[in-house]
C-alpha cells in the first residue's frame, strides 16, 4: 500500500469564494503513484468546504447566491454577537456542506465526470491563506 | 491490502429522483472480499449526489419537496441563462449535498442502521443513464 | 497496512443536538497506531450527521436555528403522516448533511484546524443512545 499526502495553499477572498483545485489534486495523485485507491480532500479550518461542480463563473455565482439565501451573511448570529467576528454565516455554511470529500482513483486517474471539478469554497468574511490537505491511499 | 472498484449504471428520471443502491454496493463489497475497510460511493457528474436515508416513498417525496424549497427548479439561474440547459438548480443541489460518501466495512458488512439505505439522487432535469463508482479498500 | 475500528456510544437529546467527539476519535486513531492514513467517522442510523465546526455553544445554537429554517421540525411531512413518528424533519436534515466524514491523518494526528472539532449531530425528535463508527486505515 502507498500513502502520500500534501497540503495545498490558496489565496481566497471569502464569502463563498470558489477555487477549482482539480489540477492540484491530480498532481498529488500522480506523485502518489497509485493506480487504484482513494483521494481525500479536506479543508483545514471551520469556515471552508470541499465539493464538486461544473466550474464556470455563472454557476459559481449561482451557488454563492443560493448559499446567501440558506445562510445570509448579514443575518445576526449568536456566534457573531458573542465573539464579534461577524462570520457566523461562514461557520454555518461550512458545517452544512461538510469539510471534505473523498474521490475514487481508478486506472491512475481521479474518477470525475467531464464537467465535474473539485472545488474549495472559502465561506469566511475576509481574504485568507487557506490550507487544504490531500491524502492519497491505494496501490 | 485489497482494492476493488466497480461502476454502477442507473436509469434515472431527474428532479432529485432517488434510487436505493444498497444491495448493489453490498455485492461489490462481497466481490472485494474485505472484512475491514471502507467503501466509497461517488456519483460521476455534477448534477447528482450520494447520501443515506430510510428509503421509503413518503420520505423520498419529502426530501424532493425540501430540495425544491432550498433550490427551486423554476427559479432562473445565471448558469441556465448562460448555457440554456435550465438545470442550474440541479448543479446547486449537487454541490450542496456533495458528490459521494464513504461507509465503513466491519466484519465483512457495510456499517449501516437497520433503516438506513445508501441512495443515489439524480438532480438533473431529464432522464439519464447515471454512473456511480464504488471503490472498496481494506483487508 | 493497519485497519482499526471502534464504535462510539453517545447519549443525545435530539433536535440537532451537537456533540464534540474529537477526543474520542483521536483516541481511536492512537489505538490504530497509524502515522499516515484516513479516519472515517459515520453515524449509524438515518437521523444523524457528522461534520466539523468550531465547537462553542453560541454557534451550536446558530446551527440548530439554521437547520430549523431549512427543515422545520413542526412542518408536516409525508413520512410523519404515514408512519406517525413525527421525525420527517430529522430524516431530511440527515440526508442533506450526509451520514459521515473522512478526515486525513498526518504525522499520527487528525488534520484539523485549531478551532475545528469533529461533531456528531442527532436530528431525531427524542433522546437516543446514538452509535457512531470510526474506521481508521493507514500505515
């Protein structure tokens, strides 16, 4: 069995800013030299999420608009009132969507649809240096 | 270590059509001949999701109704306006729920509750031949 | 390769009662004696979820309030009307959030942010003895 992990670093703008990280994950899978296995992609921190989508700007804005309806950024939260950091909405979005995903590796490649990219979404209310861990396991 | 993967094919109707795939996943786990491990179940494409539920028709309709409130099928989206395929809601639902789940295998069986089934949900706006990849890893 | 799994038992109050299980998961990772790998944490049953959050009481209440807006506990459901158990909202929340997460293990430790805890959320409408399975795989 082989296990190989690496940390990605992203400059993000917050408010559910979405970054396509498919190529970076694919390069780690290549480094791992695994034909069959799993790649786990996990956001480090409590105000970000990982998912997949057809990565194109119109849909990215649709997803941001939808998250704004499900957990509005200007709606007061107990978390914001208690800690004064005004990012309760970001925590709620992150917990709802979950911190990570696991994608199969088959014939040495990530199993994804043609228009399906792996994305990191930063929900926080300010620019950040965001860390994402990719752990590959297989043989 | 053993790794064994297989692709499932489903005929789906879209609009968050829900299919119980527990038996198909269990058969792949049996093929994998693994006593302890993990089974990853991932939808291929950007308009479907995998989750678990008590699979019965009343609840399936409740979940569809709820998704319709969270991301209505008739609400205009930039994605639909840009590409003309009118399935922005399906992409939003898929990204929100995530593309896949990982279920533990213990004593050779999927670790699930008695009334907990693995389901594939197709959110797209038309019938499709949907692919789901199941990757089992363990020993 | 090493695989080690254990079942956690929690006394929960329902209505999206949130429990920090990070320490319990970390102890299982230690038992597994794995330097690099993955830890899968899965709720057993169809009315609970696993995710991560900054575990503090104000945010826990914010998350409960938000889930109450997304899937209100007093809104009639077909599931409740059919089976008379009045917990349709709990099933909807569970399917939406998903049954489990997978967290990387690196240098023998769970890869989490400083203010990021692993939580089990019981959405059901009554106190329960809730089971969570933790499966660790790695080397």
